[in-house]
């Protein structure tokens, strides 16, 4: 059996979607497959609705979550590039 972990990065762009952000993070954090090293990059595009607090709290509890906070509203296409 191959002991090498396959690395996978998931990018979750966020802008003012507090409830959906928490739901998405919960779903993505459940990914637990043998041989797969998953990192979740959450890119917040300057949210003002509390999404940033949700991301910070969730990331503090889950070592696979990487948090990136952009200046306010740099647009949707910028978020995946930041990950």
C-alpha cells in the first residue's frame, strides 16, 4: 500500500454569506478519506455580516482550515487567486 498522502486544496470564496459559510465549512471539514491530505482555504472578500468571525472561530478549531482575509470587496475572481 502506498503511504504517500495525496494533497488536495479546496477553496471557499466568501462575501457576506455567514450562514452558508458555516454550513460549507462543516461539510468540507467532514472530508476524511484515507490517504488524502485536505486543506481548506477560506478567502473572505471583506465581509461585513459576521462571516469573518465565523471563519476565525472555525479555523481556530480546525487545523486544516487556512484563513485569508482580503480588503473589502475585491470581487469574486480575486478570491480563488488568493488561495
